[in-house]
C-alpha cells in the first residue's frame, strides 16, 4: 500500500534543498502539491522550485529568507554536513563553522519562522544524523552539533506546543552524490553495515518528512531512518569465527 499526502496550498521551505537529501525532500513535497522554496549559498544549475540564495548561518540572510514568505506551513532544516577531519590539528574556525551550520542555523531559521508557523499550526522537521546518537570519530564537531540539534528539537517541541510541532528525522548511512567521498570511497557498505541491506535514499528520508509535517499528534519525536542501524563490529568477528 502506498501512502499519499496532499500538501496543496501549503508553503514549504527546505534549507539546503538544491542537492542530495534536501533536493529529494523538496521534490517529495512538490509532488504532493506544496509550493516549495529551497535555499542554499550558491544557486543550483537548475531547480524546479523557488530558489532563494541565502547562508542560513547569517542572521541577516535568515531574516531576508523568512521575510519573503506571506505564509509558511512547514520548515525542513536540512542544510548541514561536515568534511571528515580528525580533531587534532583542525582549526577552531572549522569547528565553529560546522557547529554554526548544523546547530545554530536550524535554531535561527526555526526562530524566525515561528510566527508564520504558529499562525497556521505548522511544523518544523529537523534533519538529524546517527552521528549525533553514537560516537562520530573524524567528525566530532559534527556529531556534537547533531546531538545538540536533536535536543533542540525536543526543547522547541515542548516550548511551542501545541501550536507548532517539531520533530527530527535521524538519518543513518545515506546514498547521495557525496556519499562516496564521505565514506572513504567505499561502495560495498550496502549489505555489510546496514541490517536493511542498503543505504537510505533521499526518497526514504522524504517519506518520513511528509509524515511528520502532516497535521497530527506527534511532536518531540525522533524517527530513525537508518535501515535498522549499523551492524556492530562483534557481529563480523562472530561470523569470521564461525566460518
């Protein structure tokens, strides 16, 4: 059975919605009838959605972005990411920028959007990460920021209830155009590291966003889109021992 949603007449903002998971989320809301706006620091080569150039780490850009809406029903805080970088030897500036993008920016966007969302009993969906729920060696600042994002969503859900619902999609290993570089060039993770046998796709993440953004009772929740998590190393040790 296919679940369908009708977002006709709804205005949706997806930050970082020009590529990867963000583009998949934007496409899903567009296909469900929504008027979709995406934003990023650089314009895409092409997009089927309204585009606003903005750096969501900059308060002035956030004010300009949100000021362009007369109505706003859903905000998906998707913009984020981090280059792999061991903590030793990396600059304080890099850590600050990673935290600004993955934690401070979603706070600023949500705060600015709140009056519009409250007027229509709208919803915020944070795009979190399994890196914020387990150790994240090589991306420590990113993991810490995502853990903070998960907590921020729970705080806002309690502070803004019942008028605005706030939930988080916790994404595990995902297949995007940046996946090969992020996972060290490995493309053999599908059947080994994930119980479901494959990485998440943008469409998988988008399906969770469509559900969480729809009117309902759920708020303050963390929905894991990780294919059952990541297979622990001891499973491989046991398998090797048996064989």
